C-alpha cells in the first residue's frame, strides 16, 4: 500500500477516535452539569459531579469548548467549597482564570472565579491575595453595571475591610451590598439580614453603639440566626463595659447553641470579668477550653486568640503575670499565623496587611502591662525591657496600619484607639524610672507623646504631597477629583432632603461614591513608596535647632494619671508631670464657658477660676518662656479648646499682653513645614457682600464688612458673583496669601459635612471638608479664614479638632488664621484689617494677630466688643514666621540696600579723592 494512502487511513482512524473521545467528554460534562444543578443534591451526587468535572478538565479543550471548560472549573471549585476543601477550590478557580486567559476570553467570564477565589483566600487568612481577586471582580462589576452577584462582592469587600480594621470603608460596602436587595422579596431576606448584621458590627466597632443596637434589635424580628444576633447585641454592651446588661442578653441565647459556640463562651467570660464574678469566669473558660481541645484541625482563629487573651486577664487578676505572658503570647501567635517565637520574650517586628488589627493591638498592650507588673514585683530589668519592646511593637503595628488606610476617618478612629495605649505607656515610663533617670525619661516621654499626636494629619498631608510629585496618571487624580465633587453634591442633597425616601436615596448614592473613591485610592496605595512614612521618632535636638533663639515651645499631653507639660527652647529642656487630682479641670470648664458667653460681667471672662491652672502650667517656666520673642503651643485633648492667651501670665498681665502665640498640631510639624513658599500674590473672596445676596435662598446673611477686611491689600479681591465655588477651585492654588471672608459651617457629628460657602448662585456653592483637603495649596504661604467656626468641629483626642482648618493643613498650608466659634462681622473686619497692617510692617503672623486684638480691646469705639467672646476665637496655627512678604518689609529691604549702595559710593569717592 502506498505510504500516502496509509497515512490518510491513519488520520481517518485517529480523527474518528478523537471524535468519539470528544463526544465522551461532552457527555460527561453534561452529566456533571446535571448533577451540579440538582435542587437538593446529596454529598454522593456532589462527589460524583466532581469526579466527572476533574476527568473532563484533565484534557486540553478545543477553542470552541474552552468556555464550557472555564465554567466547569468554577463549578468544581464551588463543589469543593461546599465540602470545605478550600485549597482544592482555590486550585480550580485559578485553573479557570488561566484557561480564560490562554484562550483570550473576556474577564467577565471569570468574574465569579475572582469573587470566590477572593473569599477562599480570605478564609485561609491570605489577605493580600484575597484583596487582589476581590478587586479584580470589582473592576469587572464596574464594567457590567448589573448582574453578576454585586451584593455578594460588596459584602465580601466589606468583610475584608472590617477584619483589617477599616470600619468606615466596610460600612460603605455593606450599605452598597444592601442597596441591591429587594426588601419586598422574601427570598432575599437572608441576604438583607447578612448585610445589615455586618454593618451593625462595623458601627459598634466605631463606637456608634446606639445605631448598632437599633439594627440588631430590628434583625431579631427577621427570625434568622436569632442566637447570633443576640451575641452581637451582647457584644455592644461588652464594648461599653456593661457586663450586667450583656449577661441579660446572653441569657436569651439557646443553651445548646451557646455551649457549642466559642464566641458565646468568650463573650460570657468577658461579661463575668466585667462584673467581677471570677468563679463563673473560671467555669466558662473551662468549657471553652474543652471546645478548643476537641478542635483537631489546629486552626489559628480569632476566637482562640480572644480565649487566650481573657485567660491571660484572669491570670493577671490572680497576680500570676508569667502565666499571663504565656497566654498573651499564644493569643498573638493565633492572630499572626506567620509569627513563631521561642517564648514570650519575643514580640513581632513586622506585620502583614489584613490582620485583626484591634485584637492584636489590645493583646500586645496587655502583654506589655503584664511585663511591667512583673518588673514592679521583681525589679528585674528584663521585664522592664520586655514591656518597652512590646509597647513599641504595638505602636509599630498601629503606624503600619494607619499608613495603609485610604481615608482620614479611619486613621482618626485608629489614632484615638491607639492613644489609650500611649497614655498607659507614658505613665508607666514615668512611674518606673528612677530619680536619676528622670530627665532622660521625660525627654523620652516628650518624644513619644508628640509621636501620638496628629499622625492621621501627617499621613494625609504626606500622601497628598506624594500624589502631586509622583508619576500617578493625571487621569486617575482627575477621577478622584470628580468623585470628591460628586460627594460634595451628595452632601448638599443630604442637607436639602425633606422626605425619608429622599434621605435613603441620597445615602445609597453616597455609599456608592465612597466605594468608588476607595477603589481609586486603593490604586494609589499600590504605587511604590506611597504608604511609606518618614522616621516616626521625634528628634528633640532637631526641634531645638529649628526653634532658634527667638522661639519657645510649650507642649502638653494628658495621660491617664498626669498632665505632662514640656517647655523647650534652643538650649534648654524643662518638664513637669502634674497629677490629675491637682489639675482644676472643673474650673477650666467654667472659665471656658465664660469666654464664650458675651453676657458675663468681666471682659476677661472669669479669671479668678483659672489662676490656679495658669500657675500650674506657666509658673515654673515663666523665665524660660520670656526669653523667647514668641511662643509655640502644642495642646492636647481637651486643651485644644483653650485660648491660652487669655490666661494670667505675669502678675495681672495676660499671656496676650506679653507674648504672641501660635498653635500647632504636633511638634513633628516644626520639622516638616515647608521653608520656602514661592508665591506672594494675594487673593481674597467675599461672596456675601453684594446687595443681591439679600434675596438669595441659601439662608446665609450678607456680610457688609467683608470687603473692609481686605480693601487696603494689593492683589485681587473677588466679591459677590465673582467669588464663586468654581473660582476658588480653579484659582486658590495660585495664591500666596488666600483670604476667605465668608460663611462656614462646622459639624459636631460628621466632619465631612463641614463646608465653606461661596456665592450661592448655583445649587453647588459649598466646598466641603474632603474636597478642601484635596486642593493643591502647598505653595500658599497663609490662609486667613475670616469665617465662623472654621476651627470648630469634632474633637479627636489624638488629632485635635477635626475642622475645616485641618483640611487646609492636609492640602499643604503651613500657616492658618481661623476662628473657633461664631465671629461678629464688624470685629472680623477690624481684626483682619489690623492684622494685615502689622504684617506689612514686618511682624510675624502671630504677633500681627496679637497686636490686632490688643488694638481692639484698647479702642473705645469698639468697647461693646471688648469681651473675649468677640475676639479670642481667632488663632494662628502654624509656625511663627516673619511677614517678610509685606509691603513695609520690602520697603525696609530696599532702604537697607540703598543705604549700602550709598556707603559704598561714598567709600569709592573717598578713595578717589585720596
């Protein structure tokens, strides 16, 4: 037979075999699909379907068969998930993604693969991989606009950010997931239950207990997982240290469920601990230990970590600190699966992103405190050093997490929680140091206390600067800008919403925008170096060098037991720790109310009630403070609201009469403030000046004196319609000095709702705080906010007051003048006019403001405004800086140059005559 003929017959035989082989695989795939889609399959049927899928997927498909194979991979992964075999599920989801990529299919085909793979990685505590695949699915979802289980995806992302401590962001995702649920569809009741329950859990972690309890109470009527809801409700009471109330709620849990649930037993143990019923606590922990012993999987999980933490707490009460250290170490290892140690003398130095941060931070601080209790007992230095090492581990963790958060709210929340650890740490250092080490210890306490202040502001400011300098695509930055603009519009709609339906629609839109914003900022986080922060240590010597000979620094820190006061100059460091029981906080509060009450009898408020406090904080340091020409104050906690200039300082003289004062968020700002602002142009906005403002519907009154504030300035003044929101957004970055003579509204509930108002010609005439922080004002020398409450807002113990002024600091402004409470139009105009007059004569910002205030209270024509209510609200935040950009200062420079030339010329003439 001819070779060609033999070859043809061979091909026909092989082709027939391949055809039969392919037909066989198609039949197996169809049978596997039939088993997969059964309404109520048995485990045996699921395993048979898996066997068929794996047999089919063992061969390479033809191009026309590849879509079916990709879907078969997804179904095989789903079946393995139902059998709780996550590693094998991961394999098949990944295989499906590889096949889709190999055959050039769209990402929409593997949307579910990414979603389920992200959930699988999360279940295995592989958080970076989890987020990678969930974000892949989210990008596909954004392109699809509908279908493809969006609620499941957004819930999964919400769970991810909840577990990593970004609770604000998780709430946005849970809210968005719930927005896809039809409330009238009973088949979606369980999904609605899940999303609302998750949202409530995030709310209570943010301390919004009333909102969380309201949701949990509603969920009890769903008839779903009643016992679990009761556990969550009990947890809200535990977080508020309401052990008795928590036990009442836990008493409603089904006993059979409770005895099988480690979560239930942990909560009950915490409640017994809070009500000091140690016998009941021990019994509960014994039951919990049996559950852990019976768990043969040896998995490292959060509830085991909580069990070991509570057990450690019990040993501390028994004064068995070494046993407690061992238990706390076990808790740490449960929370950090990759961390293995040889014993409790080791603490973690590095952390992966995606851990249960707050739980780990809590157990690290408890371990540190237990080590120091041992040191008090045994006086063995190793326990002291172990405490220090563990505290530093805890704060290293918090700094790492904060830098990786994508929003200011999450960082502020974190900073406030972490501050409680700093308070314990600094008190411990103070109590445990020897008299010979006091000076070194106080310097260390100063550095640590400054490190705890305004870290969220520092990170936000640095990251905004990095955006401007990095190679981030302009399109991405513009997209962020567009979303922030849309969020501002939504806040305005929220203010104008009149019905419950409108409010719900606006809230759903806001949640959607916040999710989109998070997605953009997650892209920023992936840029090399974006989340890296400079050395966190506060260098005392560098601060002293920056202060120079003319400036003194006074910083405060409120710990659990002390008010620490530090006074620093170029060549000296002084400090004192005042016990809390010596600080007249009640008198301070009375005095503060007096300064804000124009009806009080004294023009200075009630000075008799503040003399004791003034003597405590100033008395020992007067000589040092008076050596400098100006004073920089870094307040803390409630002291952020104190106008220190009003305090008696030298006999009957107030500090206002002796020294100009500038305020600052933290001493790190002294080292990081820009020294060279290039722009010197002046730009002012006075939108509420024209007669037409009287008829506007915004609700804001005319400010007839606003032009008077800046009429003598050389520069551009935009008034009325020209002072629009659009003009501000497009031109503010070009100004060296930016003056805003307008209205502003602070928010005591949500700082993001605070805004500055411009001409109300359009619906969108406000610039809200988040958008304000996004502006590029790094080359602006000074922003003068002549508007009410621009320094008012929510008090954060770690950050200070979350205000519009702070948003401008994030935007890059180093120097700010603002008002802490309502200002009177005539007074605002007087102070601003005098401020600029003194600035033009070469005075610093703080001294210009001081002299303007002194002029006001000595002017008989302004006698009705002599009470501090009218003028003590204005303060400078930044660094004492000369007003060298003023006209008078320029004239002085010109005069010096002229004199120099004249002398030089005279010298030349003399030489010539010789």
